[in-house]
C-alpha cells in the first residue's frame, strides 16, 4: 500500500509534492531516471527493499544520512550530507510517500527549505512478473541556491552518476556481496531524539 504525506506542516521548496508517484513528471525541471537489475525472487526483493528503506544503501555508497526510526514513513525528516569535510552541504528532505507492497518497496522524499536543489526523488525496488527484481531512481529537480545555479549542467550529470552508483550498492547489499571499502563508506546516522545510530 502506498502511503502519502499530508502537506499541512511542510516547508517544501517546490509545489509538486508526490509527483514521483505519478506521471508525467512536472515541467521545468531536470530529470533523472535510472534502473538497475538487482537479482531474482522474493529474497532479493526483501533484501533490496530493506537496504533502501533504512538508508543502508545510501550510507554504503558514501552518503552521510541523518534520519529517525526505520523503515521510513511519510513525514520523516532526513538530512543528507553531500560533499566531504568542510565542503559538505547538509540537504534537508522529508519523506513524501512510501510503498510497502508484496512486489514493490520504496519511498520518495522532497526537498525542504535550505536544500541546494528543489524537487523530489524516489527510490523503488520492484519485482516483475518473471521474478526479476529491479531498483529504480526517478527524480526531478532544479537549482535552489546560487552555487547549484552556477554549477549549471554539472549537477544533473552528478545526479545521474549517483543513481547508477546507488544501484550498484543496492545490488551488492541485496546479494550479500560487500563492495570494496564498504565499512569506510558507511558513515552512520543519528536519531534526532537519542543521538544514537539507527
């Protein structure tokens, strides 16, 4: 069942919340779309879905993620640290919708005020009729800060490259194969209420 967020308390910096759950995507944005084959069968679906909805795949790929309890639910606040050291930018997001279904697991988050981009991104694992399992990233975004506007076409290229990278990590985590430098890439997260990793 796909659960959607109520928009009553949001500070989203774009108006089309939930657009990744339907088509077409809104006009006036850059688009990212990438699909990665993960494996075959229910075990691959379950493992990949867990890696995505707990941000384990994001962390394994090198992102610093601060989030609350897992798995994610609509309304959860998430901060993604982009960059390295003093060049890191904290990008606040909020989970818009989730899907926890027999053949489909995933979520989308939207950008909040203070994010360098405005838009939405979904991360979904699904199983097709033949049993093949796929991970799909769909996003629409545009610059929301001077430095992302200055970067111009570089940002969409980086987003597409990251979607491919994330797909590789979802596949490796789902199949049990640890990528090289897995533990060096894991940066952990802190729950805002306790300060402990979650």
